[in-house]
C-alpha cells in the first residue's frame, strides 16, 4: 500500500478550515454535504424510496445477485449526513458485494435526539423482514455513528424478538458516547479530523442529559450475545480507535464471531477514500467478501441468534 497516499490524505484532512466557533447543526450539515458527498458509482442505479416510514435511497448494482440485501446506515455523529452524502460508499460496498442496498435517512439530532435514530433503524430492519426478506439473506453495514447505530439496531431487533441478519460490518464505529476510551485522548494529535471536544459536542446534541452509557446509545456496554458475525474496520490514527477495539473484544467475549482490522496510519472511515487510497479499496473488498460469505450459511434460531452461537 502507498505511504505517499496516506501522507497526502493526512495533510489534506488537516488542511480543512476549522471555525473558532462551533457551527449550528444546519451549518454543519451543509458543510458536511459539500465536503463529503460522492455519487453512487457507475453501474449502480439509485432511486428514492421509503423504508420503515423514513425516506431512503435504494442502490442497485448492475447484475446484483438476487439472493442478498444490504441495509446501510450512514455516519455523521447522529447530527449530519444522509443517504445522499453516503451514496458513494454505500454504492461501492453494494457493487463489490453484488447486493441491492437500501440506505435509510434516519432522523437526526438535536431535533430528534436519542433514541429516534435507533427507532428508525429498527423500523427499517423490521419492514425488510415483514416484506419478505429472509434474515439469512440480509446483511447490515454502517460507518462511524452509523456503525454504532447498526449494532444498536440489531440489539433492538433482538429485544423485539426479531431474527438477526447474516452478518454486520462497521467502519470506525462510534459505540461509546461516554468517551471513556483511552484513544479519545492518546490519539488526539494523530487524528486529522476530530478531537475529544468535537466528539463530545456530537454526544451532547444526540443524548443531551440522557444516560450516555445506555446500551442502545453506547453498544460497547451492551451484552452482544446472539449478534451475527461481525467485521470491525478502524484506522489507527483516530480518536475512536478504542471504540472499535473494545467493541470487538466485547463481541468476542460474548460469543460473537468477530474480526477486527486496524489500518496503520489511517484516519476515521478511511474507506470513504476509495479510488484515491489503495487501503480504502482493499478494505471495501474485504468487507464485501465478509458479507457475501456469510449470506445464507446458517439457520436462524427462534430467539434470533445463529445456530451454534450459544
């Protein structure tokens, strides 16, 4: 992989202007969309739809396999982002896996604080099941806050007695809104995007005075028993490194088949740099293989776990 690419990306991310005063959520959403939006890749058809009562974007790669479906939950600290801003990464993952994907426009804070996003994720997941998607042919993925939301959605599904999907992939998941991970401080200088104050500001908007250690807000504190095979990808140069590491450790301890990948010298959700960074393309290829290899490989138990996972 290219050290020059990694160094150039780090310099580019550090060159982004930072305001001396924190922008309003509306201003953050506008700047986030302007900076991060990438269209779906060539060969992936998109159309607006509704899933679980929320607007959503359907992404269908040419020749997508009919046996699988991907539910994608975008990142953005629960405050910014949308299926449109993440059409690129969701479309890339869908195309590489050969799966039809749906990205949900879940409600954002502070207008809709916790647990609105979890409620919307669960409603979307439930509708996929009730409209005929076999859970053995369904996979879930998300990045950053969307990674945490992916895990929270599956926890909420388990609590509702719904079966689990075939697999879940999370990129740089934000799973600890208490900010207790050591990397929140030790990686501050290495992270070219966030520092502890940035992450805390998002937590303030999403949870406010609520319980930040609630397992659906901070799944790193949840019992993850019965969740499907999990792939966690994270960069070494990010304050959320320990969120990913502790999530993987907790999942493994709870009997979940878990794979953790830490990319050296890489930033938060480096997979967004596909086509520009060799490591991003390689990571998306591995994530796609992880999802497809688990499709329809194990029966669903009545309580929602995978057979043999107890």
